[in-house]
């Protein structure tokens, strides 16, 4: 059996929070810039509808309810949910197994509407 080396906390200099946040912001900006406007609008409308319901939801729920189609690239989801969260429409509601069959039950964020929604 192989054992993995465990460190109680990151080794100084190996993790840059600033670099990680910059990379995240860059990725979201690129995903947003390359998203078809009609899909972005449909997704935003779907997120707003789900937010008003007040129950936790994830991207798969938008598809299951026929509110929006799959985007041309999965990165579009993150950009859409990030924009809705920054606008104050939704907030994180934990992590759950994804309902999307294409991701084989991997973990994803769950969201819920904020009072402003």
C-alpha cells in the first residue's frame, strides 16, 4: 500500500492565494467573454427563477426543468453562477453530488436565492 505524505498545513511558498484568485478571475472573464449572449440570457433568467423559489439548486436542475440547454463548454456554468452570486441573487448553499450524468456524481456547489432575489 502506498501512503501519501501529509503536511498539517501548506508549506510556505508553495501556495499563492493571490495567484489562485487571479487565475480564477481570468478564467471566469474568458468564459464570460466567450459565452453566446442568448445562452447567457437564458441561463441568467433560469437562475433568477430558481433563486425566487428559495430552495437549493444546482446547474443540473436548470436543465432538468427545461429552463436552459447545456452550454457549449462547462466553464460557462461557473461564469454564470459567479455573476449571479456577485449580483446578490444567489449564495452558496454547500456542496453536493452533481445530478448531471456527464460528471459521474462529482461534487458541485449548490446555490439558493438570497432575500433580494
